[in-house]
C-alpha cells in the first residue's frame, strides 16, 4: 500500500533505477519508482528521495519502502520512506560516490535485466569461423581476400586457423574493400508513435512535424478514446489522433481538450524521412525537438534488415522447435509456414523481438524488396524511452545499442541446450561456454555494430492503387476494349468524382515539398534507393 497525493492505493512501489540528472553532490537523489499491481507496472514516477533515508540503493526491480508520494509533474514529486528502513548517512554517501564515479551514470541496464551498471556494450568477438563464413558469403578465395586488403595470404590463413586475433581494424578494412558487404545489414526505424499531452493534432502538424496541413484529411474517430483523426494523404501511414473541439450550444464557447498521439507506421516512417530531409533534420533532431514539446514515446520499432540472406527463417524455426535457443523471455510463438514465410516472436509487450521472412511477406502483397530476413525490436512505453534515453543522453550509436540488446536477450545454438543448463544461475554464460552457437546468428550479432543506421526517404505514391489495377482490373479492361466499350470507360474516368481521401492522395502524390519549411528546395528523388547514414555528420549526408 502507498499513499499518492493523500489517496491510499493498493500499489506496491518498485525501484526502477536512478536518472541521469539526479546524481549531484547532494543528499537528495532522483529515482524512478514503478507502481506494481497484480504483477504489472501500472505507472511510473520520478521522485526525489533522501539519500540518508534510502541508504543502500535497492536492486532494480525490487520493492522499495516508500510510504507516500506527493507533488505534480510540474513541480516534481517527493517520496517519504518508512522510518524503520532508514540507513546511516555514511552508507548513503558511499553509494553516491560510487555512482558519481561512473561516466554513464544513467545506464541501469533495465532492459537487460541486470542489477549493475556498465559502460561496456555487449557483443561477441568475431572468430575465425566467422571470417571463413564471411569469405564464403563473398564468394572469394583466401588469395583474393588478401589482395583486396593488401595483406599476405599467410595472414589470412593464420586468421582463419585461429592463430591470430581478428582486430577491429581488420574488419574495417574488409568493409571498405567490399562496400556491398558493408551495406548488407542495416537498421532503420519501422514504427514510431509519440504522445503530446499539451498539443492538439493541428499543433503537432504545424509546430512539431511542420508538414503542410492541407495534405491531411480530418475525420472523426473513436479509436484510443480520441474523437478526431488527421491522416496524411487520407491514409493511415502518418496520422494524428486527438479530441475534436466541442461547442456549447447555449454559450457558443468552444472547449478544446489537449492531448494527442502521433503515429508513423512502417511506410509512414519512410514518408516522414522525406520531410526530415526537406527540413535538413535527422531522427535525433526530431526526438530532441519532441522532448521540448513533452513528447513521450509510446512505441518504437527498430528493424534490422538482413539483405544478403545470412539468416534463414527455416533454420531459426527449426532451432526454436528443437529448443536450440535461449531467450530472457519465457514467452515465444511461431507463425506462418514454409511457402508464405515464417514469423517467430520472443516476449510480449512492452518488449518483443520478432524475426520474419520480409521478402516473402512483401511478395505476398505484390511488392518487391531487397531485404531477405528482418529482425525487429518492438518496444513500448518506458522500454522505448529507455532506449531513447540511452541514445540521446550517452555517447552511443543506436546501432550499438540495438545489437547490444539483441545479443543480451536472444541467442541461437547449433547444439542442444540441456535442461540443467537452463537452471543455472549464470545460464547465459554457461550456454555460451559449452554449446556451439549458430554461426549465422553469431555473425549477425558480432558484425552488426559495424553496420549503419539509415534513413530511406520516399515520396507519397499511388503504388498500391496501381498494383491493384494492374493485377485485378486490367484484364477486365482488356475485354471491354476488345468488345467496343473502351469509350465509355474513358468517359467514366474523366467524369468520376474523387472522394476526400482520394483528393488528399492526389495532392500528396503530386507535391514535391510536403513541409512548410522547404518549398524552395529542389530535392531529387529519382533514385528510390538513396539512403542517408544517421551516423555521418548528424545523419545528413547521402550515400
């Protein structure tokens, strides 16, 4: 039980860690506390607490002896601890000194389920077997590799025999010599949604996104307790939901309730990346701006695209069926089949790792893609915010953070994992030390940190309608043409009235500049594969 602003609740307070800005030379620290009810974290509070009363910092995820929380988001929250749990001042001061000594004090590794902080990102080191696999994927001999890297064949042999360690410098040279290989794995955002408690949808469009409002279709909705929806080009790719203003019939006053959620779907992220390009912004700029408007992530999907076919979904599914894998989450599910493509999910919301056959998925929809297999990290609410904090507040690349999480949470093996190994206190270390890993998964996690986080801006298009017409309508049109009814068809097309959704789609498709800020920009989108590396000069350079 805990009292929150004089209201007694049935919540159990859980310690979720300190926050970056709380560690100052003071006897008060700012910590994050979760309210647990029926084994679920219902809500969280950032509260100031006395370091003297707190004593030793609890382990992340453990119960904390807080009696009362008072305050507000505007003025801040304060916590009072049970007096019986008070500790000596010197103990608390010692704990604070240890925390201050850490450079990246905010990394509590909550996503990783660890009780300690660490500055090192986890990733396996490349082995000689990995090098052999990479050379086989490239289809080259030892001598060809040696020539390309300007080293001796003897050196390549020593590396592949395990007589010489594979250095980062060697891997960097390999990726420079084979640029296609360097781009065979990439990460990109595939879904972004943010809530803005102080804005309306029109303010999000005008101030946060800076898109042209006339490209949005306004329509009523009842989803997610909202009453209004603004959809870019009339489609649910970029859309914002909020509350439509209500006029009092007696006083004629208009009541506008604030609070809105922005949704960027998989296609929506690509469309919005065009807007970012027009405004000379990248994703980091966008999220930093969102936080100025008190934006809070409700979902963030990070996609790892395997474009050379390193991962085989058939192999991953077989490993799952044969229990040749380890996951921090005990929950997993397999969907699909060999013909239509497999999907495997590990975990449940708020954090899911998903692997699926992207090429078959797109082919079933009538589209083509150079991505063979995709691995996604789907993060909701605080889990998404933790990743964003790590990226924005610490000197770490999103690629490193992504593969760190993947490596920490999921591991595939070639050999069977015995039940007794799963019961070990250090189960992950035990498995890595005793069971042969799956070569492809090992290489993905080891090499991933060398790859790029990219933007792939695309224009709004009518490709979906065009594909449907070509596949389903054209054969019928051919019959009408051959039977003398073509004139009626042309006349009907010329006189057809478009719906509001279709009108917005036409406008968004034919306009080159979709933002307010750059109508004068002349951006060439003739090459649909043009991508931008987020890690190069703030992500604004094309490659």
